[in-house]
C-alpha cells in the first residue's frame, strides 16, 4: 500500500512577525527578539501544530536598507538573538520540532559551522537544520574587513567549496568510531578516524572535527537562492528549498526544474522538498481577515515602506522617482537577483506604482499572499500541493504570536481533516519527519591518519 503524501510545514518566525509594521500591532511584543520566554512560547505553539521545523533567518549585520538613523529608528526587528545560541536553548524545551537557522558561507569558516551545527544536532537529538546563504549586502561585508561584498559568482564558488569542507568534517568519524571502552583503554577505534586534509581555492582545513558524526549524519541542508547559481547550488546540496512565487504557474515551473536539476546530480527528486513561502492572513470570515490586514497596512510608515522596497530591489535607489509613477528599468544587482526579478515582474504584471508596490510587499516580500478563512487558506495550499508546485510551505505569520496561533488552531485542523497533514510526528529527527534519508558515511579521499 502506497503511503499517502503529506505536506511539510515550516514556521518562519522573525520577531515580531513578517509584516513590516508587525512590531506596531497592539498585540505584538516589540522586544520579542531578545526575550527567550517569548520564543519558547512561539516554538512550542508550532510544535503543538505538528510543524516540521521552525526557521530563524539571520544576517551578520543590520541588513535593513536605510538612508540615515532617523529612517532606521522606524524599523522593527533591528536587534535579536544570534540564532544558533537561541536554538540551542530551545532544543531543551522542545521534543519533536526541527530547529533550523541561517549561517553564511561568506562570513564564516567551515570548521566553525560544522562544529556548531553538529553540536546543535546532538543537543536537539537530531533536529538541526542549516539554511545555507552566501549573504547579499555590503553592510555585512563592512563588518568583516571589506568595503563591498564579493561578487555573486565568487560567493557561490566559495559556498560550493565550503560545503565540500563542511560535509567532509562531519564525516571525520565513522558512526561507530567511539568505543568508550574503559577496560581496553580505547576511547575510539583509530581505523574509523579520517583526516580531511582539504586544500582548495578558498580553504585549507586539516581536520578532524572535534565533534562526533551528527545524529542525522548531516544536519538537514536548507537553501533559498533562486538565481541560476542558487538553483544549481540547491540541486547539488539542498534537501529543503525555500522559495518565493506568487502564481501557480511560476511555482510549477520552479518545482519541475529543481527536481530535474537534482536528478542531474544523481539525487532522488523526492529528497529535495520544495517549500514556497506563504504569508497568510486568517479570519473566521473574509471580512475579519480583511480587517486584520487593514490594521497592519494602516501602520506602515511610508519611509519604511520605500526603504523595504529599495532593499528588495537590491539597494537600487528609487527615491528619485515619483511614488505614484511606475517602477523604472532596474540595473543588475549584486544582491538577491532572483528577488529583484520577482518584484519587478510583479510591478509590471499588476501595473503597480512605486507606492502601491511597496504597500504590496510590506508583509509577503514577494512571497505568496493569501487572505481569507481557514477553508480558503487550506484550499489554496492544497491546490499548489496536489498540482506539482510544492511539497509543503514555509508559513510566514503577519504578526506574532497571533498569526501563528491562528494558523495552528484554524488551518492545521482543516488540513488534517483533508488528510493532507500529519496527526502526529513520524519520528524523532527532522530527517525522519521530512521523509529524508540519512546520508551515508563518505570515506575521505585522504587515507586515515592511522594505518595497519
């Protein structure tokens, strides 16, 4: 009997929510980014809803586009915990839900990343996930001895080598290397230690890693780049792909192409789960949902709205153009090329002025926006899921905690009643719940330090 396919759900949880004005909502906690008890409550709510994972996005700098301190002072989400530190604490107060976070291959070293995520995998009992990014802003570069970020192509060359090193370090020890044999005095089997001895364009790393092979083999690899380089990288490495699409046709094309590209690397398409971002505004009636959205839109500061749009367009300065005029032709960016293209296409497709465009992206940021009742939300998700556009969704609550609670208490039961979503967790690790295979140990090219 063929097991019924179930959709996968991620909870994308920036404090205090995804809408640019979320921090100003009467029910929001504006200082939630630095409150562990707040995050504990959010993640436990997602776990109550049987979400596969929570996801914390991150950057190594204040990535918000702003022209001066006055503009910056109007934004929310400026300060927050370093995500791996937070997830390590959350591992202790959760049992089943996956814990995924962003870390950059441009401003980290492979040994650090391999060690941190392996440690999180042990602390959580096999529930860690790494969202691999190359970073996209000059302000991050300026925190690491650079004036400008490396080029898009250079960042991806480094990222590919970074992955070779990190996975090699996770394979420093075979799964059963450690004996802990007090009688023989043998702590580990020396034949099951393998030294990486990597020397490449960007990195020289000897190894081994001073953490045993992670419980999952490797933490789950997540990726969100949709550029040509990003898609190629995802096809080779990613097991969960976060993506942003607004129409069924766009999502179907991406889904089909990504599965084919993964197969070209000799990977099973089923081992790549594609989760488009969805920004849901939920009400018991459509009118209630519309009122919730109107409340948020009325709180948008025009200065912040224009700054948000500027950032999404790759820091292209559009302030010189009339707000009630069309978006001009855009120069190519060294930032997120895929997001720039997505926003530009939306403006052209819908005939939006610059003002209308920034208001339209205040929450979804180019992701899919669905407004309505729990049944309407479930209808839309089911449509994409059964028609080859998604394996699940990365849910982006408009504001927290209410947006997440609404989804868990109203939409999840609707999906469960339709047989589309689990009643309980399938396993104890993130891989098991996502239906991903545990990577086999890969013997290093270099011989073991110890030989018979």
